[in-house]
C-alpha cells in the first residue's frame, strides 16, 4: 500500500468529504438550483457547497494556509509560505448535463512552488495524488506516463474554446495541424482529469489554452511525479500565469510542442 503523508491525508480527506454531496446532487439534477454567471459559464449550488466544504476541511487540517478558490477567489492566510489552489468541481458543464466526468482538484503551493496535488473522481472512486519527490499514484497504484515514442501512436486530449472564450482561430489551426499526425484527439471536458489521465498513461498528451490555475495546478504535480513533462505552449514554465499548458511524456513533448507553436503561423514549416 502506498504511504500517504499527513499533507496528502488532509487533501484526500477534504476531497472525499466534499465528493459525497456532489454525488448526491449529481443523482438529483432536476432539483439542482443553477444560476448563469456569464456566457457558457455556469455555477451551481453543488459547486459552491463543495467549495465551502473543501475550504472548511483544509482549514481545519492546516490552519493559517492561504487559499486560491475558483468561486471564492484569493484568501490570505497567516502562514505566508503555503497556499491551497482549489477547484471544487472541474467539469461543471458535464455535471449539469448529467455527464459522469468531473472531479475535485486540490493543489498545495509552498513558497511559490507546486508541491502536492490530489484529483478525485467521485463517480469512478479514483483518487490521483502526488507529492514532490514521492511519486504519483492512483489510489494505491504507482503511476507512470505512457512510453509511446511516436505521435502516430498517440492519443491526445485537449479542450475546445467555447462561445466568447478563448482563441478559436488559434485552436482550430492547432487541431488541423495535430489531427493528421496522431492516432486520435479526445475532448472530455475536465482539464484536471485530462492531466490525471496523462499521468496514468491513458492519454499520451494533453494541451489546452486559456485555463485557470485551479484547473491545472494539481495535475501539474501529478504528471511530473509520474515522469511526464509539463510546459506552457511556448515551451516555458509559466503555465499558471499564461493559462496555456502542454503535458506529455519525454518523447512526445518536442514534436508536439513544435506543431502547436507553429501551427497558426503562416508560412512556417514544422
């Protein structure tokens, strides 16, 4: 059995507690009170309730830590070194449409560096977790990214910009360039689970642009600890600032990154 640290125990315990209510709400969608926040951007009572539960449980486990919450924003703590980065319901649109593919995502940042992550899928009872230097796990099973060496064998995940969000033209150029080079591209609607699946070797890579820190923070730790590579789409390390992310194994990062960087540049050769 994998040995969880006290920190991971706090994170996993909070996720499990919040997930119980999410599962109940998911089974009673017709009673869910939904409010529209903006174009194609929805919030639910389930989302807010899960966030309150997570904030309460994380606060009990580690008093004084700051928080960056999807709904509640930044919350300062008395401990200036540590901050939780929390998405209480990644895949909200899936949830509201009755699609059983969503997750709770919690990351821990220490002195500006991501050091631990937990992504919990309440429907499949899968908890992906990792701590810096200690490896990545699915429940008690050690994780490793895929070993595929060629893009022609790779199945990738991505996120599609919606309505008024994102650079549609840039994405379409990227997709047009990627599709002929790979075995397949999937879009399942949860960036956190996409990253977890890269860590588990289910996907060979994932890219998306214009997403928030809470969508990716936990997944970054888990992919890295599973032996994967993470960068922004320019090849740098500013994922949380730019909102762009590319996650693969060490063999595919170079060729896929080149395709994505130059796809939308007229006249450039990959």
